[in-house]
């Protein structure tokens, strides 16, 4: 049911999707849908949590490695690409949310927390001499995540595709395009 | 009138904005608005053209420099940041469009043409030995533009801000974050 709802949210927009549309796409009645969930907002929250939990698990795993900050940063950016590819429809829902309701506000707050995790990693990596000192950490974090998040606009799932893109993001962002 | 319409499109969504809303925000009647334009779709087209024309002018200027492809690529990416900052509301409209109408389809086609310009520059720069050969040109172009386009999500206009971000984009994308 969550997948069906998320597909509709992404195709026609969250606001334009009714509980009737969700029931219809599953070939069941609206009252059957309400038997399982309280309303479409609950489905939105579940979808956004699926995306955010993936990102925060990645941050947690990376934190536990004890590697230098530059390596943790690079791993977190790579993992973010993989989370985005694996949970593509959920992340797409998350990134389109504008904060119109409490549930959306909560998701935006968690997104900002994740931005802060990345910003702190950039700062730490600069302090350790791993990242060039002339880039503002918050700007770097936003640009890194901007690159990753752009996948929702153009990524087409195929075997090995996510790993190849993670490699490309990592090459460009950490080594630079210039020879 | 275009600015007023674009502000509403970005605040409440294009679909949710009526000609009445546009007239009301200007303190004039709906028939006065129709005196100047055929409908909100014309305003959408004008807004998207404002954004796209800026990008294509930048591509044209860069093409005329006769510099090596890597330098043209870097200048085009920098200029794209400046166009986005200067025409922020217009680019934001452009990037939210999903291709639901002919006007939107046309804008998406021009966006893809711009992606192709960037992809071709990456290819040429690789052929000249200016860009690392292990990155797929189309993927590199999408990631570069993903970084630039992410500004619509977080950029706050302030004096010198756009130049500082253009520098950051250029440092990260061409030199890499790693020391």
C-alpha cells in the first residue's frame, strides 16, 4: 500500500492524490485502506521516514568506523547515493515536500539535521587537513547533497548503475574533474 | 506582472494559481490582466524563457572564447550559478515543471539541449586531456548541473553571495575537496 501511495504521490502530486485514488490503484475499497492506516498523511510520513532512516543509518555506520573525517565524509556521500537509488521513490517524495503541514515540517527538520551531519564532517575534515580550507563547510555540504539529490531528477535504475554513479560523485567531488 | 505571477507560482504552485490570484496580488482586475496576456500559461512560458535564455546566452558567450574545453566548461558552470542567482525565481519555476503541457514540454526539451551542451563540453575536454577520462560525460554533466540547480533549494540572495558560491562550485567540481 505504501508503494502504491508513493507512486501516486510522485506521479500526480501529494495534494492531488486522494485516499480513493490509493484504494482504486490497489483494487480495494477506501474503507479497507482506512482499516490499515489513518489517512494519506500517515503514508506520507512512512515514506519520508523510509528515506530519512536510510540516510541516518548510513551516518551512524560511518560514524562507527573511526576513520579520518575525509574518509567518513566520502563514505557518507557514497552511501547517500546508494540509499537514494535503493529508496528512490521514497527519497523523491521527501525532496518534493515544502513544509505545508506538521508532518512535512518534521521531515524538513530531519533533513536539516542530516545537512548538519555533513557540514560537521566537512569542518572536521578541514581541521584534520583532509579537505581544502577555502570552502565554506555549509556550502560544501549543500553542494555535495545537491549533487546526490539531483539523482531524483534523472536516475534510471539498472544493475550496477548506483555504484557507477557513486563512483562518479566521489571522483568529481573529492578529486575534481580537472586532470 | 511576470514577477508577481512567478512569485505566486513558486509560493503556491503553478496549478493552484489562478488568473484571479495574479490580478489580486497586483491590485487590478482580472480583465486588466487579460488585456496584457493571453493567460497564465503565457506567463509560465515567459518565466521559463527568461531562465533558459540566460543559460543559452552563457553557452554562446563561452563558445566564442576559443579557450580549451576544460576552461569553457568551468566558465559555463560558473555562469550558470550566476544566471541562477540573478534569475532565481524564473529558474525555480523552470526546475519545478514536470512536462504536463506543450509549453512545459518545450521547456524540458530546451533544458535537455542545455544538458547536451554541457555533456559535449565534458567530452571535448576529455578528448583534449583536460578532464579525467574515467567519468561518463553525461553523468558528469548531470552532476555538475545538479550541484548548480540545488541552489534553488537553499540560496539566499546577498551581495557577493553568488560569486562566492560560483567559486565553491568551481573548486569542488574541478579541483575536488580533498587536499
